[in-house]
C-alpha cells in the first residue's frame, strides 16, 4: 500500500521506469482509434477475445484481480465487488501483464495479481502503465486548472476528489500522478496521500463512481469445470459439490444485484 512513508520512494522508482512504460502506453494507443480515445473499453474487448475472462464479486475488496495460465489457456478474474474506480484500474493493470509479460507468465505458470499492498517490480510497471494510460498528462493539467478556477475557495483535497469524477480512477492514483507531473509539491502530496477522502466527500460530488458493478460473468468458469482435464482432478462427489455451490452463490449474487437496483 502506498502511504506517506513510501510515497516519495515510489515516485523515484517510477522515474526509473517511466520511459519504458510511456513507450508501451504509446504502443497501446497506436493499435486503433478505439484504443486511443476509449482505452478502457478497448482493453476490455481485447482481453475478452484473448483470455477467458471471469467477472465475479469477492468479499476481499483489497484484492482486485488475477491473471493466470492453466491448461493452455489464460484466465483473468476481475473482482467486481470493489469500487468502480478500482475495477477500471485493474482491467488496465492486468492488460499490461497479459500484453507485455505474457511469455513470463506462460513459461513459469505463475500468477499476476492486483492487490493494494503489492509493490514488487512487475506490479509497479503495471500500476504505472495503468496510471499513464488512464490519466493523460495534458488532460490532467487542464482539468486540475479548471477545477481550481471553479472552486477557488475549496481545499486541495476536494479538488483532487473532483478529479476522480473526470478520470474514474482511485484517489491515490491521482495524487501520485499530480506529484509526478509537477502539478503539486511533494509536501502537498504527502499531506494528501493518506487523506480519508471517503469520509469527506463534497455535497456536490456524485458518489455512484464508488459503487461496485457486481457484474457476473462465469461462462468461462463453467467451461473450465466441465473440461476433461479438470474433471480428472476432481472426484465425482467433489465435482458435484463444487457445481452445486457455484449455482447457490450465483443465485445469491443475482438477488444482491437486484436489491441494489
């Protein structure tokens, strides 16, 4: 987790990898007009075509998602119980792993995952990529200037909160990006990074962006469970028990989604 204690170290580490990551952001945008102007939607379509995507809400909201390679196939899980701002970020984070680290994951049959306490080298690359792709430097500069002019008497914390509505990414991503781009000072960023913004939302802020989507997409999970290779690894009783639990959980989730409408 990025806090006041390690924020400046993260900024220095980001500087070391920014050129490489920025070139990959440009590479992604150059794939098509959709990737340039609607990168999040394009990434979702791309991953759904290239991997088996499983969308499922899990109780641990600190866990964002997982990319793994099993049985000659990439599987991507996105936790849809987390706030939409985090879900957006995780899609792009995991796209980076698939697009630029696919061979490493495939060869070692390891897993990459987004979890807010992780700060290893691979995760830093993916985090910085997601930040640079979703928060364009020029748009951030102009947006921050317009918000500052529109709300001149409001504290800087509220100005950063209003940026969330524009970019639809986590609060700390914006604090780091503002500091990285020289739009706020290191001392200001240190004061902002641990701010409990959820308990101090402005009255004119639309909080719906913090609601989880609770989207469910499990067709690939059903395919995985019904595959001969998977059934070889499960006894008859285990397979039946697992599928029964799956149906029960799915029904409960549908009820929860209906109650939130």
